[in-house]
């Protein structure tokens, strides 16, 4: 990949285009584009899910999605207000009716 191609894919990614869209525009394969951004993590900036700041990525394999623990905590608490699906189920062990919140596959009313 030439330096000019690298600049083009970086500019397109900053405009919010997906890897597939960039591939269609440039003619470079999707896997090559993904590999480039994987090797150069600082180029593919991840923004904080709460405040939108750019999240600096360390050397770990895991991507960080929040700029700090305060943003993570505020985001986590905001998820509690999100509507949840409630399933009326019958326990496979004791036969008692129970409510499974957001877990369609739950079979038992408790660990006991």
C-alpha cells in the first residue's frame, strides 16, 4: 500500500466510512484495510461511548471504549433505565413461575 493510499483510507475513515465502503471506493481489499488499522491503532480513533472524546489505546489487544472510569460508570448507570424484555417462565426444576429479565434461555428460577 502506497503512502497516498494510506492517506486516502485514513481520511475516509475519519469521515465515518466503514471498511467495506473504503474498500469499494479505493479498490483495496477489506482485509488489507482492516490489517492496516489494526497495526496502526492510533489512526483508527475510537471515541468514548459517553462523551465522544478520543480514547487513547494502549498496547493491549482489548480495545478501550471509555476515556475514564467516570464515563464508564455514568454510561453503566444509564443502561439500567433502558427498557428490558421480561419473559414469564416456569422453573424446570421446581415448577414455580418466575420472570426472566432479558434472558430468553433462562430455565431455572434461582441457583438453588
